[in-house]
C-alpha cells in the first residue's frame, strides 16, 4: 500500500470534514484544495463526480469514501478518519441494511483510530457495536477472523494484567464484578483473570461453531483454530476445554482421511493430554490405553516396524505437550559451543528418573550441565512404547548441543 508524506495544510482539514459530514455543500469549495496533495484532490474529485452522477446515497460512493478514511488514518488525522468512517457506515446501511457485515471492517478501523488518539472508552464502545454485529451474523464465515482478533485482544489484556499493568478495559468491561453490581473499579484479581479468559475462549468457541455450522469438518482453518484453543487451555489450566479441542482435531483428521501418521499423532495428543492432567501426577489409565491402542492400530494396518519405533521411541524424547517446541531438540551448528551427553529413565507416567551426565566437551560448564539436568527433571515426557506396551521405565540417551 502506498504511503504518503504527512503535510499539515490549514485548508484541507476543514474542507475534508465537509466532504464527509456535509456532502451537499462540500465540493463547492474544491478550489481550496489546490495546494493539497494530489491524492486528496483526486479522492475529493471522485467523490464529487460520483455524487453528482449517482446521488448522495449511491453505493459507488462507498469505495472512494473508504479510501478517504484510510488516507486520514495513514496521515494520523484520526478525527477526520472517524468522520469519514461514519459517512461510509451510513452509505452501507442505506444500501445493504442496518446489520450488514459489510460494516465490520469499518468498525475495526474506527476502533483502531480511537485507540490511536487515546480514546479507550470510545474504542470500547465501538467494539461492543462490532460484537453485536457479529452476533447478528453468526452463520457468516467472515465473522471467524473478527472473533479470533477479539479473543486475542482479551488474551493480550489478560497478559498485561498478569504482568502487573492495569489496562483501561478492566474497568470499561467491568471485569471485577457483574455490571449490575455497580462496582467496576475494585474486586478480586482472580475474578478479572477468569472473566477475561472465559470471554476469550467464548469467542474462539463461537468461531469454531460458525465453521462447524457452515462447513462442518472440512474447513482448512479449523485445525489451526482448534490447536490455538488447546495451547491456551494448556497455558491457563483448562483441561476439559483443551481435550475437547484435541478430540475435534482427531475427528477432523479422520473425516478428511488424513494420512495414518497424522491420525495417529492426533490420537497421541489426546493421550499426552490425559497424562499431563492426571490428578497428582498419577498414571492416567486412559492415556496408557490410548498409547497402546495407537501402536496396535499402526501395526494392524501394516505400518513398517521401524516407522512405529521412530514414533514411539524417537531419538529425542517427546517433551509434553508435543504441540509446543521441544526444548531438548538441538542441532550441531557453527554456533555450537559444545555438547552434553546425558541418559535418564522415562517412567510409565512420563516422568524422568536417574538422570546421569555421561560426557561433555570443554565448552560445557557446570552451570550448563545443571540447567540441562533441571530441564529434564522438570519436564513431562511421552512414555516409551515397545512391542505394543508402555514400558515401566525406559532408558534413553541424548546429546544436547550448547549455544552461547
């Protein structure tokens, strides 16, 4: 998208406000734009010609008036951008109805403009309008990215609040208590965090349900959305929600006849989840049964034994949850400063025991060895399955490459 030099011209703002606020008289003063930049002049001329030819409510005015709003946003004239946005909204309502989703991008742009000029309350009010519009178009796939953005916004507010900040939305959204309670400025921190998280997850759920209602399990965006919910559920300790997302992922892979390896991986993710959230780190029988079932299914369909072993006894043990980067994966590169060889047992419950450092290079300090041992000790692992059965304790070896 082209960018333009910001130039403050005394006559442009006043005229531009008339362009969007008083269409019947605005263009009588086009001459005052003679010193303005060419882009604004061109937009003004286009809008004037379109009005003269097609009328002040013509749908052909929507495009150039949107461009005018974007022009002012790029030039940080937020008040004029909002005035143009409101004009476009009126055109859309006249031509497409009061609750058309065509209005949604304009509301998003309006929210951005309000935040840019420091009007948090205004941005919040417009966001509530956007939410109402989304709910009126619950079966439209165009609401999915909007809901994802709203969910991420709530998670960002939550993260800031956890870090000790106090975002204005905490009061604007009355997250301390129900609005009818009458006190939005004080209350439990736990209530605020829970309310923000529940709201974020509810938006993800609405997005998923919209996809399921309109396209079922065939939508390409669904796996990423479901995995996003699983990651959030893991981070914030919502086991039932995360497991439900992973089960939908398994259904998606089966419904779309994904390769057997992908279906197996989806099943293993559920087993991993059951193991991670077993109460008091006790062994979850459901997890053990799923691991062994997955192994048996691969063997039943004739999967090569070596491929099965790579999955259930990999060179680098799988740190749970597997959908996050494995902190034990390392490669020797030019930046490597040394390595540490280590062995340890992985128990039936996925915990490490009897960690032993075997060998190191001169570049491996005692502190580096201690950090690696602590990492292994604090991690939960996918159990090792051999010949169709989860081992009570399997000895694994690992070379971990160091970097500065």
